[in-house]
C-alpha cells in the first residue's frame, strides 16, 4: 500500500474518470510498440502528483506501473526498455512534499516487483512543466512516446505547445483541460492569449459543449495538411465541464482511443454524461417528431454520402468513420442493411470493416452501389 498524504483530498468522480481513461490507453498503447520490438519506449507524465490520494486510490504514476506490470511477460521476452518520466512540482511551495512522496511511493511499488530492474528506468523531475516540456521534446520526438499533460488549467493548449505536439511523429498524447473556464474567464487577456474565442461564440455556446468548442478551436489552428487527429472526451465535475484532448497521427492510435471512449459511454462515446440528451430522443415531440441520437445522425449522414457514390473501399469508409468520431460497428450496420435491401453489394461475407482487416492485414475490398 502506498504512503498517504493527509493534505490531499480524495479523487472526485471526474478525476477517477480521467485517470481510468489515461490508464486504459496505456493498457492498449504499451504492447503495441513492445510487440513491434521497439528497443525502447518512453512515457511522460508532466503532472504526476504524489502517486495516491488521501484514501490511497492510485494516481497516474502508480496506474502506469500497474499497466507495465501487466505486460511484464512480453516486455521481458522482447527485451524492450521502458523509460518513465515523472514530474511533480508545486511552484508556490519551498518544501516539495508531493515530489518526495512520488519518489517514495514509486520506489515502494518497484521494491515489490524486482523484475522491473531489468527493463524499467524512472526519471524524476521537480520542475515547471511548461519549461520541462520543451526541454524533453528531443526525447519525445526520438522514441515512441506517450505523453500525459494533466493540469486544471489551459496553458498547454496555447499555440506554441500545439505547434510542438503537431511536429511529433510517433507520439500519442492525452491532456486534461479546464474547458468550462473559458465560459467564465474567456474574455480576460490571459485566456484570450491561450485560445482566441470570440465573445459572441462564448455567449452562444451551451455550457455542456465548451470542451467541443475548445477542441474545434484547437483544430482550426493546425496546419491545413496536418496528419494530427484530435478527439475530445468531456467530463463533468460538479458544475464544471473539463475534458481530455487526445491526439495522434496514426489510425491505430485513433482506433484505440475511440474504442475506449465508446466502451465508457455507448450513448455518445465522448463524455461521461449524456451530453446531447440522447436518452430522451426516443420520445416523439409535437413539432419535430423523433429526434436522432448521435449514432443515428451519423448513420443517416453516412448512408446519404454512400449512396451518392458508385463505389467506395472499406478503407475509405473506415477512415470516414474514425474522422466522425465513431467506431466501425456504427457504419457496419448501415452497410449490411443496404446490402440486404439490394442497394449495395460486396463479395465477401462481411464488410471487412475493422482496423485489423484494413490497416493490419490490408484486406481492401470495394463496395458497389447499385443505382
């Protein structure tokens, strides 16, 4: 059991959600590069905390160690070196108690797992994360890297950080943004310097959609031909809306994140609450009839676009599905129904609409649309 810090509060529900998503992504990310026989992989946690909350619930560093431990067998067999970079810094305090607890808690965990010494190196930092990030980017850019930027502020979505993240090739990142703070403080100079959102936009946008607005503004500042793909996951913490921004340049990473997101919430796949009131959309309204849920709207739009074409490959459909923030089974339902209705044909028994078929096995097939 880790050491307690009596000055900390217990993690709230929103923080637990964030930690679980971070943990789930590490669970999926680590074996990907280990199985590819990467010589070394690096994980960076710029806001590590002390390791546990006041009730000994693990924070991100201990959860990362848990995930590494779960993959011990393949890590040892592939002889992959893992470097864990953990930073904890309290800028207003002379005595860095959380940093000392971080080292103590991780050391205690490792002492119970002696095999870690053969492949794991932990580098501890007690520095301002905003400066440390740029100091470590040479390492981040050189090796397969997973980056956590977890703070209750907004500075890491300013242009200089986005530019740097956009340049990285084999890096996936997740960071936590206090999105609803823009609704409250977006008119101040400090917030406008980070992300320029017009006053009219702030006033018009619903509170629950603030993380979506922040993400769309971030996307608008990326280069026109960028390969970086960004996806949101909104988290409600009491009266505030926070959110995770996920970013990566390859569809393997996108597939992992969207699978995790939709598993957490099968209603919308992008929030820990019913962000669009989809649960109420099975009810008829006097003037609108039945409103479409997020999944139904995607399927309707997809069908319209599909039937406009003469043919399209499963790869093109899968990429379109991911870009819309959906998982393959949402599009697969449409393909199977249209084939049954005689509006579309493919020669295989199934539409081959999976990440494994398209990207891993290169099983590319063509759907023929019947006019």
